[in-house]
C-alpha cells in the first residue's frame, strides 16, 4: 500500500503533468516526483515535448546522486522501449531507484511492460495509486487511443444574435488554447493552438478540408493531435455535433443585467442536447459553463 507521503507526492506529480498539456502530443503528459528514504522530495519533472526528456528523466536529472535509494512516484507506467529517448524503466534502474509508485498502466507499453522489467530488476513496484485522479490529465490521451481521434472541445458565445464563435483575441480563448494541441477553423484550416509549442516538425498537422467530420478527426489524430478545439459558430460545429464527435463544450453567457428577456431564436437555451453541466463559474463579464456528453459521466 502506498504511504501517505507517496500519495501526497502522486498528487504533486499529477499537478506537474498538467504543465505538459497542449505540448506533448502525441505523447502523454506525465509527471514524476522522487522521494528519498526520509520522504523528502529530491527531484521532480514532467514531459514537455515529444522527442525531449520524459518525466522520469527530468526528475532524475534534478536529483542527481540523491536518486540512489529513492522512490519514483510517476503518473504513468515508465516506458519500456528505445525511441528518441532511452527507456525510462532502465533509467530508473540505472539510477538506483528502489521503489516505483505508478498511477496508470500504459496501454501502449512494449513487450511485457515497464512494470515487469522493473520488478525483474529487483525494484519494488506498486500500481493503481490515485489512478482516477491521474486520469484528469491523462484521460484525453487515453480516450484518443481508444477512439483513434482527438478529444474535441467546442467553445462558443451565446449572444442576442445566436450561437457565435468565441473571439480568438479574448483571454478566455487564449486560456482554452493553452490546453489544446490544435484549432480547427470553420474553413477547414488547422493551426497549432499555441504556435511553436510542439517544436519544429513535432506536430504534423494535415488540412482536413473537403472531408467529413469523422474523416477530419481521424486525419488530425494521425497527424498527432490529441486535444482539438473547434473554432466557429454553430454552422462550423454542426457536422461534429451531428456525428457525436464533440466531447465537451464551453459556453460563455453574458450576465450584464440581473433581469432581462433573452432574445428568441436560439437553437437551445444553453447546451446542445445530450450535454450536461460539469462546471459553472464567472469569467469576466460572462458566466462560463463547461459541459460534456451525458454518456461520458
């Protein structure tokens, strides 16, 4: 059973892993914390970009010789293959890590998996620690693997004129982009959500213009996109809504007056049919409502 210190460290690792959202795709966002035998943090790190050091390597580099005899607390099973970087499970063994605490097992792990290799090397391993909490960050990456398409979010503005695109120059739009890989425009163009965030040549985006919604989503997945924003009003989003491909929506509703009569003609009062509210908060002069498909609850 994981100790209280290991559980606390796992929550810190989960928080660190979120720093890689929007930049690691198609790799997962992972965090790692190293604890010495007295439960002091001696190193930590997260995976920032594909092709660069993984979370475990970042934490080991920070700890240096203090990694010997330490416990590695990591949100995803250490990788077990040689790619652009060495296998993380071997790096942990070589550094003298005595114990590894893991939240989620990696469904893409090669061979018998990193856990099996760590145990074969004499490392104590525990899995499933705060797995549900770790999926708050890893969930979209895991969903992409299952469905072979990006997790799609559609932000929109509810105005007296109807359902409109959220203006790209707003702080709300910039915040959403920080956590996405790419933005699909109403004309079918594709851009990195934050230009340059994946590094040159890391994200091979394709232009899905002229394809249907499912084909566009599949093409974007093949190009490395795991978290996609739809840019545009209802007309742009409708093909994805009708195909059941929109996973989340973020609706912005102005709240200037405490008493008013809303304009008629909206297709629905707040959320598309089949979506439920998951979060409601004030955001400047708007109320921000986050929703997801009811079947995802």
